């Protein structure tokens, strides 16, 4: 027998519960409201307000000092090649100065917000992304009210020191990043490599010259100039190697689709292209023997070797620069000239840096020489 069928004792009311609810049903959560506002010491005592203002100004001035000291430390404590002590001292003083510059802005801003700006808590109801004209006008009023409460327009000393601190903070980064660039013009630095007329192609890293009959169909050789072995590491060996690195491949003659003006740039199906991708400069080192495609492993730019390494896929915007080659009297592969265009990633200035002296021999001259 159910509870509803049972009779209640005399003098007692029967409480009937809804079987479909395990808990008592209530309305939405009641807004508890905000706690009463507690004024700060700076709100009650004018002298403490002035002291807080001086502290904020002091932090902003410290930030400005740190930015200047970072530049001074970078110049006054230079890094000497091979001297690790100079590296440690440079990093130490530079790091301390930059930390002071950043902490000064951060601590000063937080101290300003906590001690001087309005501390009244408010509730903002959510609304659509674009309100009515009335609400937009009200937003302007609120912005102006926030400016008045923060004192940004009124506290000119804090405002000006904040602007000065923020303006000086990026200066150390500008000085440091600017000094990372080579002393030589960057465009000119990659417009010329060690390849010259008659320079033998050599295996990387052994430096052994390559004969034409050693290059078989489907093979790929990583190539450097033979004279690179005479360059010391303190003389820029790695930089010169990065500029002059070449991939050498041999294709069936019926697969080559050469432009008439480049017919003399290859030798008996052997072609050579810069190893540096024209997207962001990664090494193009993956060669597909069946398709004769070169693949850049960084961003999957793909180049078709049968058609002057033109781009067939990926973010690269121009073909790999081709190195004109031929053979010398001893049968070794040699360069006809340097690359006819700057190697590496594309940039807007490169079109004006094609050296007319790099134009290789014509096809007729190459055939006569061979």
C-alpha cells in the first residue's frame, strides 16, 4: 500500500512530495550583492595619496633608467670572441637592466591601479556585441568617467613618466636586434657566393672533386666549392658554405625541359641547383628519384628538377637558383659562373641585385668548349 493511500493520524497533516524531483525546486540563483565598500588609506589620508603617487613615479623613472642602462651595458661590456667571461658579464648586466626596465613599468602600473585609481566595485550586465546608440553614448561617458577616476588626465606627472617608461622600454631590443644584422649590407651579402668560373664541384664534406662520369641517373650529391677547404672557421667557413651549398643530380636527357636561354647550363643531363629554399632558407635535401622532385622538409615546398626547379607545391614563390656547370679538360665538373641571382628566401630588393658579370656562357660556347 502506497504512502498516499495511508490515512494520516488525527491532528497531523500529510506532506505530499513530488516523485519527479529529488530536491526542492527553487528559482534562479539570488544575487548576493556586493560587500560594502572599504576605503583605502590613500582615500582617507591625502599625504598617503601623495606618497603613493611619488612611489608610482619612482617606479616609472626606474624603468626609464633600466632601459638606458641596458643600452649602456650592451655597449660598455661587449662580447669578445672566445672570451666566455665577457659573455657572462654582458648577459648579467644586460639582463639586470632589462629586468629593471620591465619590472618598473609593471610594478608602477599595478601600484597606481591598487592605490590611486577608483576602488569601487561595479557590476556590468552582459549585452550584445553592438549596443544601441544610447548604450554607445553611455560607453563614452563611462570611458570619460574612468579617465577621471584613474586620474590619467589629471595626474600629469604619473602620466608623463608612464609614457616615457613605455617609450624607452623597446629601445634595448631595437639596439640588440639591430646589431644582430651583419655589418655588410644584407642584400649584398647573399648576392655573391664562392662559385666562380672554373671552380670545381666537390663532395660535401670531404671536398673531393666530382667527375661527370661519377654522377649516375637518379643520384643526388651534396656539393660545395673545392676551394672552400681553404677557408678557416674563423674566416667565415660556415657562412660561405651556407651560401654556396648545391644539390647535383643527373636526369635522363629526354626528361629535361630546358629553356633555350638555359640550354648550356647543364651537362649531359647533370644539373645543379642551390640547396637553400626560396621560402625561408631551409635546406632542400630530399630528392625523389622517380619523379625528380626536390622537397623542402620545413614547409613542404616542392620543386620540379626537370623544369629548372620550378615550384609545383608549397609556400615558395620562385624556383631554386640554378648553378651553370660544365666540365674541364680533366673531366671534372666545374661552374661556369656564380649564380645569376641571389640565393635564399625571396625579398623585394632582390630583383635589383642581378650581377651582369654572372651571366654564364651561351649554349653554343658550352658545346664548343665540351
